[in-house]
C-alpha cells in the first residue's frame, strides 16, 4: 500500500467494525525493587464500544451506556483524539493490522528486535533485575558461560521505553500518553492499552521503513548536536584520583591512543561497597581525591582534550547536598511526609523532586556552577527510572509522572548547558528515556551491559538495543566499551574488551568504562589491549569525515546513525538480522560476538561490498571469513562517495 492507502486502511476501520475501544475504570498496584517493577491492575466497570455514528471527522463509539467520541485530524499527520464520559481511566484501542508484518521499536529492546507476537510493557524501569542476574550466575556456575541463553520476553524491562512502534508494512503509531501502557501485537491486530486516556495517537505512513523512521525521529524530537571534539578520539574512563588521572593520560598518549576526553566519574568522590567502587553522590569536586583538578582540566584543554564527570538524580543520604535538599523540602517523600530513600545497590539515597520548580532550579544551578563552571565538558546523566509510584511529589500523581521523569532529568541538564551558553562545547548522555526525552539529550547509551558476550545483558545485547532505538525515534546511541556490570566470577577479559572496541569504531561515540570493579576487569592500558585499543582509537578518528556525514544525515534528514539493514535493503533476511547493523548508508558492521572465534559468518544484502582493511570485494550472500583478533569485521559499499577514504584505512600501526 502507498501512504494514502495506508491512512485510509486505518481510518476506514473506525466505521467498518474492525476497530473497537474498551473503556474501564481501574486501580493499579505497583511494587518497585531497585528500579524494577511488578504491577497488576484491578479492572471494573468495563465497556466495549463499537462505531454507531459519523459526522464529518467525528466518530461516535458506544455500547448504549457509555459513549466515546473519536476525532480525526490530518495535519501534519493523521491523529486520533479521544473524548469519553467522565470517570473512565483505562483505555484500549484495537486496530486490525497485517498477518505478514514485522513490528519494531517500543524503546530499547535487548533480546528481540521483531516484536511480533509480543506484549510489550511501556514503562521506564531498571533493565538489570536482581533475581534474573542471580539465576544467570547460578546457571553459569553450574554449566559455564552461556551467551545464547535468554529469559522469556514477558519479563522484559528497559531503561528506555517509547510509546510507539513501526511496521514492516510502512506505518507507525505514536501514543501521546505518559501513563503505564502495553502494546500487544498478536493475531493480525494491535491492542493499544494505557492506564489513562491518551491525549491523542498519531498515525505515520511512508513509502519505506527508512522514511518512516525519519518521520518518527522528527515527531519525537531531534537530539542536540554532538560537540565537534567528540569525534577527535576516545573518551577514556579513568578514576582513582588526580595522580592516577595524570599517569594514565600520559601512558595513553605514549601508547598512541587518540584521546578526545578523560572521563572521571568519581570526580566528586567515591565510596567502596560490596558492589564495588562507586561514585559518592554529592555533586561537587572532591578536592582531596582530585586536588588541583580545575588546573589540570585547564591543562587538558590546552592539549585539545576535554574532561567529563558524572551526575544522577539522587543524593547520598548524609551527604552535604542531601542535608540541604532535605532541609529545603527538595526530596521525593513517602505519603507520610518522610524522605523516600531508595537503594540502587548498597546505600540509601534521596531522589531530588524534579517537579518542584525550586528544587529543579537548584539542581540545575549545581550543574551550571559545580560542573560546567568548574570546567567539565560533559557528563553521564545517569538513572531517571526510579520514581516510586507510592511516593509523594510536588507535581501530582507519581504513577502519571513516572514515565515523564527521565524527560524532566534530561531537560534539566539541557537547560543548564543552554543557560551556560555551552551548546557547542558541552554534551551529556542518558540511559533512561521516554518519548520526548530524546530531544534534550545529545546521546543515549545502552546502559549497564555485563562484561561478557551474553545476548541478554552483554555485548550481544548492544546491536538489538541500538537498532530498536533507531526504530523508536532515537538517532544517536553508543555503548560502554567492554561493558560495566561485574559480579562474582563474571569479569572482563582482554579479548572481550578488544572485540567491543572493534565494534564501537563504527559508532557515534568511542567511550570506555572501567566497570564497577576496575581491578577485576581488563583495561585499555593492559598489555594485550593497549596496542589494539590505540589502533581502534586511530581508526575512529580517521573515520571522522564519514561519521560527520552520518551525523549530518541524522540532524538534517532525521535518519539514525546506527540502522537496521532493512532501512536500506528490503530483503527477507535484512528484516530478521539483529547481529549486524548499518552505520549510515554506506557501512555494514558485523561484529564478532562470541569468544575464541577464528572464523565469522556474515550476511551481506544484494550490493557490491568491499571489506575494510583487506579490500576484498563481495556481492550479496553469506560468507565465512577469517576473524583474527584485531580485524574489525566491516564492509563499505563499493560505490560510496567515501570509498577513497575507506581504502586508505589500515589496522597496522604506523601505516
């Protein structure tokens, strides 16, 4: 179907009996544990409504007792608006779809790119779930590493949830609603359910999935530009104090690593817990651990290198800023008025109430003064998923604000950057998002991957997570090189770190993480890693002309940087593949996602391809290639306008 036919297909369902609405009253129950949620909904007084009358663009649905008015508007996209009798707070809309379609998006999906036959929760949560991780560790203790093992999708939770999806039939829905929702894709139908009546639902259509994704990006909002310096090289995670920072920076330069920035997440201090080496959540420079930091940042800047820090939405209980926030009533509370303390890992913290205008401005001033004013050029804007539904906040009902929380957080950071006049110099990246969060943050990152190859939590989860974000309106995303979460015997080895850096050469941002237990993990300056990492940082820098082109394609044409193969190739396998991706139009990346692989099977769509670094030519098909460590597996289109640049790249140091 073309765009006009698709729009007509869904609008006609309002009158032909294939579309119906269910309106109900309901009472929800939520239980949160370390950012993960369990929920159930008690439904009563439910009514299934069918079409009864049309007057122009106004359609009446009723069961004889309850009436809902559906109004259709057409500019700039088709949009459905709903008006129902007072008191109904549960909404379900059914459309007939297509049996032979595939469904993508709904935010960040770590294990399943195609959501057909899935029931997808629309709720921002902590992706890492304690019981699931415990079961994984027990399984691997008994049976050894099992990267293919994936738990049932019904338990899926995600940092980034977006109330939208796109279809391989070239249509998409975006729901303008913040309450808890579920999208059901079964039996040739879509059921859209929310625990409030949506403001409206937009229907987007296009001639292909690529243009459809671009329209969705535009609707969600285009992210602010990355500062130019981000493309200069690696953003190196280093922590442990000013002396460690100086020493490792010097070693990195001597090793030939192209350095764009140093990232010391413990710039504000640290606390050692049973979980590991953690940041002290009080957002001002630790002048003891980092004595002379401000002067060192100035030295780095003269060297063309930036400095990044870390901040989140919490304040550690007992810290200086926590005490101030508590005294001034800036924290989220229990219903009884006491401070609502959460525990993410091992210590308690208060949540800054971002719906309180005074608290919001205070937190923004901390970012402007203690971070930007101190000389920081960016930060990880962590968390945003933890607003408890049984709390009390200034702005209203927490269950209606929970999904909006990451947007408030990103907006606070964005306003701090803009009010400081540093849009071209400072950037930040978020892990939590919902809907329009993406218009405020420079980049998403894929969250706290495990330091392994696992498809659910480790390196194997990065590609489906990034591609599902591309199908959800997100244009810029990257991952921690080497992962983050280190627990018990699960530790990062050198091969994993090298393979991950090979993959992230072909991404918008090249950034490492030491992990929560740095001493248990291989690091970029280790022997057996340092030389490979230096080459990959050089490759990342050398690819800058093409990467800038890819980023411009997003900022101007709204096409995500990392794309599913089916954005440009309408082949059956392109729609199924979630282990490869396109970086822009011209580069296909097929990372090695398992340990000890000497050969690697790749699929190439019908096109003339040239393998990076070997310059061997291939046409579409399946190939088994040698995959020695140190050879990133990637290809470029032979007729790319950047072919001459790609030919000059080498993986051998000094060439």
